[in-house]
């Protein structure tokens, strides 16, 4: 049951990025750091036009995020 919950929540994260018309899109879903870390480790972002990219969190610089590459700078931004 724990794994099923995790898979469902990761799927919500995926659809929030790929399908903005989903029914839960307007909800303020909260995801744990573990869920976000697993999602980030399992996916990558192609910037394209930049509308769906999260500049600080998405791994778009040689497989790493700006936050991972520059943690001191990342700690200074408001989240």
C-alpha cells in the first residue's frame, strides 16, 4: 500500500508537468522532499520555451539542477 501511494503521488507530479488540464491541477498538493527527490532523480527536463521548467529544481544542466550545482546560491533564494 505504501508503494502504491508513492507511485500515485509521483504520477501526480508527472501529470502536473505534462498535462495542465488534469482535474487536480488547481489543488494545492503538497509533496514531501523524498517524493520530490525521487521524482527529480527519475526524470529530466528539456527547457524548450521555458514555460514548464523550474529553473532552480529541474535537472537541465548536464543532469543536475542549478540548486545542486550551486547550493550556497540556492540557499539565498526565496522558495
